[in-house]
């Protein structure tokens, strides 16, 4: 197994995840099989209990793993299906070591960070690296490892030491270190400054790791004298100093790496030149160029709780992008804080209230994504009502589907006290209920998680046609509340149709409103399986409906083309 380690220095948030993903793309384009591992040095066992404001969205895998959003980047870029073990955290490592200690596996020894924690890290990396993630038999050729955080952080020290040992164990021809750093430009001077990167590399070398390549983040392309200075003081050949400057869209990053012969430097270090081929990135070139040349756009109102941090909905944003590209459009996402739509907001912040409603009314479609807790629920219900009454295409994901059910029960069935048990556990008409297998005391890993099958109840529904007339679909879930099965009959008699259910027929997965241009709710999270060039069906339906193309597209699907 060959390993490519991506570390970061100077500051966090440099785009190590996109860099690691892009390296995977380039190596895959060279004919190699690639897998990925993300190391997060925090003590949480997984990302499941973290606030989106704290760490961005929680990405969900097929096996139910709640992981860092960078694994979403890996899956989208490299087109693989990862497992929960591809995300290593300090919490997981310490938990595994302590469990072994309790069982007596260490034969009475004093359990320490070195060697026991570091050995556990190495064992985890080496065992996960050989798991096939691309649907083929046998292990991958290269494992790209991203170490989260910044070199020098106290919490990442055991991982640095373990990776130093790993590099020595596997041998220099099986290990390549790429250090991502920042080259800032001071506004007054206008000079590209290399000193922060010099210090970062010095710290990395003091810990026993020497970078083979530098990936330098900057606003503008690096100047030749900047590269020369970096090469001289960081002990890295000038041809191995990569510049990842700002680009119009992230699909350009693999092309940037290819154009700078990053693949040649990595393959040389890993002794893979004799088995690799010249990278074929024509598909990525077409994708990046197509996006840059798009002129028409579609306005999408995103009504959510966590709009202050767009990474909270990263996969939703990417799924919208993939769907828009398929329709030759650029997405224009109008972020609306759900609480700004509420009547209370009209009294407290009238300007924000008026602006939110104007933005909603200017949009071609409405999307209500997932979330937890009761903040902003009133605004989401008003957004769903507006979309239903005004024939505006609507897509509700997870919580967004439940919102559509609550709004329908209140407005059409006249159940003014219809609610979810999440927001009112004593609701007279609980149209959304707590799932019986859930836990009310433990929050981590206790939801309905991972890939589950949804069976279409009729082929004559919009979503079945969008899924190419499939009888079923496997999508990823993350929820602990569901539509109350005891309330289905009156809801369907009122006109709401549950066209997708689970294999028991008791769990509602997809709802549609017949006669509406596009009013769809899904209990699952289709955004997690959207890929460039392969947009998610519900998102594609939303964009097609918003631009008046849905009917023609469905007729085409019906004809089998």
C-alpha cells in the first residue's frame, strides 16, 4: 500500500479536504485505485453530536457513519463509497484502546500514548486502507490521508508521531507527504510572504516529518522568486512546490495540480511511474469549463436554521450545483433564516422580516433542508404554505418533509394543533412522532442512520419517474422522528400522497401533492449521494420544475430514453 499524507499549517480552513480530494482525482486519472482516510483530532467519537455551526454539516455514509464533511468531498470527487472507519477521531482511538485495556489485552502493561495509542492509530490506518471502496475486488493502490487541524496543535501530536512511525515502517518509496500552507499578501506591502510557511515546515520537520511537496494556498499565482525562497528555506525542490491559487470553482483544482505536474512528483516519490498512465482529466476539464461559461441562473430560496454558516448545508449546496449544471444553469441560492419569516420577526426586526419575504417571493423554487430543534419551525411552515398555495416548486428534505406534513394538516385538514412530538410532546394531533427504536437519553449514533430502501407505491408518480422508473431506491437517512403512521389515512384522503414507503410499509419516505407543479418531501437525504455528472433525482426535479422543464423531461423518461 502506498500512502499520501496531507497536512496543514499556518491556519485552519485552507482547503486541505479539497486538496486531498483533488490529489485523489489526479491519481485516479492516472489509472490508479484510490481510497481516503480523514483524521480528526477531536475527542468526539464521531461528528454526530456536533452543532453545524461548530463543524459544518454532518455527512452520513451508507453504513450509517456520521462523519466529517470532508468525506463528502472525497466521495463526490473520487466517486467512492467510504465507511465509518475511514474517519478516525481521537475519541475512536482512545475508546478502542481503553476497551482493550479493560479486556486485559495489554497483559498488565502501563498503557501509554506511546506506544499504545500510536500503535492503535497505525493499525487502524493500515487495516482501513485495504478496504475496497470503489466496488472492485482487492485493495486500492494509494490511500490519501488527510490530517485535520494545524501542525503544532496539541491534540494532533499522537497522530503526527504515529504517522512518523508509519512513514518509517512502510519505507520512503511508499510514503509521500504534502504540506498545505498559506502564502499571505500584506495589503500595504503587496509582497507574497513565505515566513509563515517556513515556520510551519520547520515545526513539521522538528516532529520528524519532512514534506516532499508543498501545496501553497494564495489569492494570486505564486511568483518565481517566492517559489525559490520556499524551496531554499523549506528544503523542497522548486518543481515540487504547487500553487493552489483561488479559482472560479473547485473543479479547477485537480486541473491546477495536473498542470503543475503534481502527479509526476507524487508518482516519482511513490515509485509508481512504471504502472501509472498519463492523467485523463477531460471530463473534469469539460465540467469546469462548462460551469465557467454558464450565463443563465435559477433563484433558489433555501429556508433553514443554520444559514449563518453555509458549510452547514454543504452537500445540499453541491447537490443543487450538480442539478443546475445538468440543466445548463448556475445556482443562485438565496439564504433565508427561517425565523425571519415568522410573525414575531415582523414586530422585533421588521426590516429582516420584509427582506426575507421579498427574497422568498422572488425565488423560482423553495427548499427546506434538514435540521433539529424548534427554532425557526414557524417560518419553515410559512414557507411550505407559500409554496403550496402559489404553485412554487418545493422540496423538503427530512425535517422539510415533516414541515410539509404539519402545514398540510393545519391548513387543509384544519388541525390547528397538528405538530411534531419534537416540538410539542403533548400535541393533540402528533402528525410527526418519535421513532420507537430511538433513544431519548443518548444522542450519539441512536438515530435511523445510513442507507435504507424505499419502495415506490405506484409507478405513476413524479419521483419514481425522476429515478428512471425504478421500483425502489436506496438513500441515506438521519432522523429520529417520522410521519405518524396512524395519521396517514386522513392525510391521504385530504390529498397528500405518500408515494414512497419503507419495506414494512409503515414508514413514510416520499410525499407528493398531485396537481402541484412540484411539491415533494423526502425523509431521506438525497444530497449525500449526488455526484458531479450524476445529479440527485429530487434535486434535479426541483430545478427542472423551477425552469418549466419538468414535464418534458418526465415524458422523455417515460419513453425510456
